[in-house]
């Protein structure tokens, strides 16, 4: 059964590049789940995009109706303006983060996803929570290697 799911995501890098992390809040009916992870060396845009990938990968059912709220114009406009389709046709030639964009497309196409841009560090409670999760993850001692980051 397809579910209606709301996702808030944020990514952060402490220095760009530098240590970074993502934060995610998943909401479905009465259910809430928070996810976060930090990385030793990455960029803000990678963390913003990785947050969306991880959030969509966490969904249990294919065909879910999903609304993703993100303060990343990089991610939101790439999808809403359909830039990603052209990038895919050219094999992401000359584009940053092709590994994450390909990962995103694999999971994005399994659901009905709508993206909404929200102003960062504003009054959106759940987006602010994602920012807190992302910064805490980037500042933690549990940092992974972002194997796709190519500096």
C-alpha cells in the first residue's frame, strides 16, 4: 500500500570542503523517524543530496507519495527545473556529484516525489531540526569516509 510521507532534509559542511553531515526527519501519519550521519571530508551540496538519497532509501514501500522539503536550491531546482534529465542524458559530464545523482535517480523513480524549497534557518521547525541533526553529526566523533567525494 502506498503511503503519504513527508520528508525534511538538510546537509551541512563545517568548511566547504570539510567535515559534514546530514539530518533527516521522516513523517508518516503518527510515525516519526530521525536519521543523521557525519563524514570526515565532504561538501555542503553532497550532504544536501545524500540526505535526500538516504531518506528515500529508508522508505518501506515502493510507490509512496512523498513530499520532500529541503533548503537546498541545488537539489530542489535540479529536480523541479528538470536539469537532472539533461545531466543524465550526457552521463553527468562536467557535473559534480554524479555518484549521488545516479543513486538519487534510482530511488527517486520508485516513488511519486514532489520537492518543496524552504528557506533555511527560518521558521520551519522540522527543517531546523534537520540542521541540528546535520551539524551534530558533522561534529561527532563518528565520522565516515565519503567515498564518492573527489576533492
